[in-house]
């Protein structure tokens, strides 16, 4: 995190100071090559080393084996919304989607261009203030079930994901490496990097290799997982600097230790939810404590004047990025892996001060 301001933005989100410093140094001179990371050839030995180390670190941190393919693709999260049905859903086929938030719904809309969508639960009617009930029966003929592990806009998150009888595909854009997961239970998972894993325009895509055997459509190579895997994610000019920042994040996560990050995330979230629950001015969007996200904490003030006054107080104290999404209003405090506990402590102290001063 930069030292000037505490940045609670949802994405692009704060990066650890160490990653910013290493990125800055690489912009001037990458690893003593005498050229900038912004100029580094995507087919040269240096970038190949970046790719190999990043793929190996993803496997190590996820505790997955060589039966998975790790890809770094462009187009962010949304292109994955399209590529998943393009690659896995034929005309006349059906895929299951759990409609747990805005991004989940958008993924579902993209799938409808290619095949049938079976909505296996939705909390849309109450503005996604809880997680939909997990489906009791999942038809065997579904090509896959798509879920969103953390709902970035509404602040809900699956803590536990049951095993399913069809391929499981998960959008982990806003909580990858941030909570306990058995990554082996997923046949595919992906994450737009700008939340927990780097900068915009990069998507981490991890696919079980066996999924690549039953691709249906004949697709232009850029849109085909199989072609991207075959070309080692450098089918075209890769986002060299973006992938490098993700590698720096992966190294940072490994250095912190995933267990320590998860424990810190739980402490940060508890601190903030406690402050909100004990306040007479603020209320959380998500009432069911089991559904609450430890990544995005969404809450509202008792009225608009209180909301604006608190935002103003935060700004005066160099705390930025906590306006809620336009679909929820109020506040959203994104406390991803890179956010230090001291930042949350400062916010909570400010909330208490605001409460006593009226
Ligand atoms: C941010 C986000 C996306 C969208 O990512 P883009 O890179 O902007 O397309 C998708 N899914 C989730 C869960 C997100 O938080």
C-alpha cells in the first residue's frame, strides 16, 4: 500500500508497498537487463522465466498438480464470462449458474448467447443481500456449474463450497488466495488480477487439462483455451508488465504465507463488522453473518447526511475509496490481502470517533 493514503478501492485495488517499489524499479531497469519491463520482449528468455515462475507459484499456492493448465489471458474477468460458454457450451447444451450477485448475473447473460442457462438459485429479489440456497439437486447433464466465490459489489462470500456432480467453474476475482479453499475441487477457476493479484487487463485462468479435451466449437485461437494453452499464453503479444506485477504479488503472498494472510483477513473483517454491528449510525448490507465477505465489507449510514459527513471525515484523514457501488450506495470497504491490519484499525477508530462526536 502506498504510504500517502489508505486506499480501500474495490479494484483496481491497493498493492503492497513492496510490490509497488519492485514494479517501479523494474520500470526503470528490469533485473539488470538495461531495459524497462515495459519494453521487455514477450518471447525472450526473461519473460519466459517470468511466465514459468508465475505458473509454478500458482500451482504451489493453490496446492494443485500438473493436471491443471495455468494461463494468463487478457480481457479481464468479463472475457472469461464469454470464453467459458464459447469453449464449453454447445447449442442445445445447458449450464448451471448461481445468481449470487451482479458479476454472477453478468456471467450468466454472456452464457445465454451460446446455450441454455439453468439458474440454480438467486438472491436478486433482495438485492443480493445473502447467498442463494445451495442447489439440492444438480442435473447430471449440465456442462458445468458456474459460481462466484465472492460477490464484490454486495459483500457476500462462500466460506464452504460443497462438492458437485458436474464440472465446477468459479469466478474468484475478488477472493483468490484470501480464504480457505480446496482448489482441487474446481475444474476451472479464474480471477481478474486487479483485486487481489495485480493490475487490470490480466486474468489468471486455471483449467483442469481434462476439460480441454471436450471443447466443442471451432474458435479463433485467441478465444480458445486449448490454443492458448498450446501457445503458453503468448499466442499474441502478452501483457508482459501486467503479468510481472502478478508474479510480484504471488511472491509476496508466498513470503507472507497463505495461512497468515487468511488469519489476518479474518481479523480485519471481524474488526470492521464488529464496529458496524455495535454502531448506531451504520448497518451492514448482509445480515446473515455466515454469508459475509471477508474481502468487501458493505454497509450504509442511517441517512445521506451521515454518509457524506463520514466520507468527508475519511477524506480529511487520507482514507479513500470507500464509496459503495452505485447498485448498493453507502460504503464498501475492500480489505483484500494487501490491506494491512493497521489500515483497518485506523478506519475503525475513525468510525468510533465519528460516533461519539455525533
Ligand atoms: C471485478 C470483477 C469482475 C470483472 O472484471 P473486469 O476485469 O472488469 O472484467 C468479474 N467478476 C468479479 C467477481 C469481479 O469482482
